[in-house]
């Protein structure tokens, strides 16, 4: 009995401790979101004539006219007195204490040089200008192979194979016979016979040259009268044997390759750029890439030397090629790589062309040939041209031409809208104003601002979500919510039901990715991303008309691109970052082509994802399973839209 009482007492102690801990969390939660001008006390006294609303400390968007329980988490609602300080509907004032407690930080809107990272996938390949075929210029039988297997390292001039050729023997005999006829003529004899004999000798020599006999070998034949019955073929370059096509004893025709040799001291990296990435890609840009599977953690670099002028209609991609030095031979053809180009932005938010090629001379036919001085291309022999004349170099922008940017943590982004909180100059109060702005592309840790802000204004970069909550506690609508008059975008087109049935497989794999990320299972997420890519490629675009196909190819190309980021990612955080873009791409497709019949999706939002920037996702159920945090904050989020 004593042991039983001890167990009961122990359980009561644990229960009391948990209740006390919960009370502490509620107390501090109310402090963090207390209304201005001072921090709220645990118990709030409300004047009888005050304008009061009842809200939830965890869900400040809940506003009720009477006390009760929060409909989202069932916590007791707390009263909030609505003060009138003459503020605009989009403004909020807080005290110094509340500002310090919320940890608010601001940063100036400024013009500065920033870079936008553009990511690609690709693989290492041979440099085609450094790949040679080893063949014979005369037909014959291979008597001996000096290199018996592929992968062998060779040097220029190393023997490759030995050839027996009856035609070569006949040609040498013709040379000796031509010499005998020439020597038989009297030295003082002039005329057509002497000239003809000399022509025959030269013709026999030339034939041997064409068949690979060197001048030294021809002289030795002429001097000794001995015929070479075997011809040794040597390597034309340093490199590796990458292909062996004949065996000893095989017959080889004139010009038929026996080996292929590649110089791997310089390789190509072949990449694909999606249509949406093209504005950020230029010839001459520096690219860094990693081969994570073969050499994790190591970084390599090169320069883009080719941008295909033709777009692949089926994949909506353009092929790129980068030339990469490989002196140690560590990069091997076939290796999978992930590359990134950091494109500088102009004041208009466009990609700046490379400036480090200024004053350089480039071959128009082989743009990988770059020289500090004018001259000729060592490959084609054409005159080198100035990089500026070829359009490879742009002017370096002056300071005032740099783009207007804000830190990436400043805007609260929901769908197509972006909101920032701006510090309003005031001598008496600390006032922040919510303002909707127009964003350009994201460039690393910054966003380009197209409209809505001026240089020098101060925007909140930390604590902006708490300010939005404070705005709601004051009884005003959240800046993150669209105006009531805004309507949901209707599908642009009516499409064939078979198209929807096929796309439903993509949605199914997407929902499996959501569950995998919510369960912190990176490998399962990767597998479903791969299956989503396969399902996407199986959708028959032929069910759409020409205009619809163009829109589908662009939207599906972006979706596939981001799914590749998940499938080939290295960790779950990288997959979660790509998943946000996958969701945006899926949303765009659903807005244009509509929902598959019988399918219901719930769009949820987690306001705390990505350092309080917020992010959406779709779910097949209203239950909150957060893919951005997983088990650490599995229930963070709420349903904001139902699509059916």
C-alpha cells in the first residue's frame, strides 16, 4: 500500500509541475503579444466603458466580442482594450519595453551590389576539342596492340598498335623502283624522261606520307633499300584511352578508329538551364560546382563558354557548357554535379553581364579561347575579337545604379503579396507602418524592391510577425490577409479530363512529400520527388492546345526543376527550401488549369517558417502536419483556403 501511495504522490507532483509550467508559458505568451503602450500584466482589468475584444495569446487573428475558448487551440481568450492613438489602420505603436521584449530590429533600405544565385544540375563530359581518334591512314591487319585495355594513361608519341599492310609494302616497292629508274638515266640526259622519273619518285614519297610514314623513315628506305613490313601507329596527344574498338588480328580499314584518346586535363561540364533561369545566364560567367557523391565538400570552378541558342521544346531547357581546368584528373566524365552561378543585379533587377572580360580578346568560333592580346585562335586560326564587340561584357554600374534592396527577412510573403513594416519617424511614439510592396527577384540574402519603398527608410527585419500580431490585437486586420474584395483566381482554361487524371498522380506524389518532410524522413521525400518527376513527365501535353501547351511547359518545367532539387539534395533543410518553390509552382498550375475533379486540397500556412517569412503547403486533410519544421513544430500552421 505504501508503494502505491508513493506512486500516486509522485504522479500528482508531476501533474502539478506540468500545470505550473503551462501557467508560465501562458503568462509569458501574453506578455509577448501585449498591446501598446506597455507590457500586459497576467490579470487584465478592463474599464466598463472601454472598447474590448477577446483574442487568443497563441492565435491573435481570433477576435471575438465575448469571452470564451479559442476555436483553434481551446485556450481561454484574453481581453484586449482597443486604444485610440489616432493611428492609421495599418499602423501600430509599441512601448520601449515591448520593443525590447519582442527583439525588434530594423535595417535601412539601400542600394548596393548583390548577387542572385542560380542553380543547375549537370554532369562532367569530355572536352571534345581534346578528344582524338587513333586510326591508320592505310588499311591492313593489326599485328600487335601495345595498349590492351581502356583507361590506360598514355603520352604523345607512345606506340598504340602495329599494322601489317600489303598496300604499304607495295608503295615502298614502287618508291624503290622509281629510284632505280631515275638512277638508270644519264645525269646529262635532259628532257621529259628525267622529269617524269623525278615526278614518279616524289609521287611515291607523297603516298607514303599520306599513309603515316615519316620523312626519316622514307629516307631510311631510300638509303638502305629495306622495306618496312610493319607500321607502328603512335598517340597524337597525352591523355587516357577511353575506347578500344579493335582486337589483335582484326582487319582495319583506312581511317577506321582503333582507339579513342581523351586529354582530361581540361573537361566540359554540361548543364541545363530552365527557361525561367535564362535572364540570369550569360557567356563568361564564373560557375562553381560540387560533385557531392564523388567528392563531398569540395568545390570546383569554371567559366560558361557556351549557351545554346535553341530551346529544347519538350524539356523547356537550354543547354549550357562550362570549361573547367582539371590538371589532377579528379573530375571524371559522367560525374553528376550541382553548379551555381551568382548573377549580379542591375538597378532594374536584371542580370549584369560579366565585367572581368573587359579588354580581353576572344575567339568567335571557340569562345573558351580568351587572350589578353589580339591574335589568332589556335584552334580555328580566325582573328580574335574584343569581348565588348561580341557582346560579352557590360558596363560596370555606378553606385547610384545599384538595385534597391532589403534583407530577405524583412518582407512577409503570402502568395502574390509582400508586406513590410516600416519605422515611422515620430518624436513621442514608436510607430511601425505596414506597407504592401512589389518585390523583384531574390538575390541571396536580399530582395530587389521594385516599388513601395524609398532608399533610407527603415524596415523591420526581425519581429515583423509579432508586429502583425499586435496589429490584430488592436482589432485591425492583418496586413498579411488580402483585402476582402480580392477574389480567388479562377482557372484560366478548361482542359480535358484525361489531363486532370494524369496530373492527379503528380499531386499524389506531392502529398507524399509533405508527409515525408513532416515526418523528418529525407530519403522518403527524395524518393517521392523522383516519382513526382516521372509522373510529371508522363502527363500528355498533347491533350492541350498550342497556347495551353506553352503555359504548361513553362510551369511544369519550373516544378520539375525544383523537384530535382529535392531528389538530388544533400539534406532535409535543402529539401524544405526547395519544397516551398515546389508548392508555389503547383499553386500556379492549379490556378491556370484548375483542380482535378473529385480532389480536395487544403492550403495551409506556417507564419514562422524561414525565420518568420512564412510559407504555404497543400494537404489532403485539415490536420496540420508541418513539412517545414517536422516533429520540432509539427502543429504550427492553419488552413487558409480550401480548393475543390
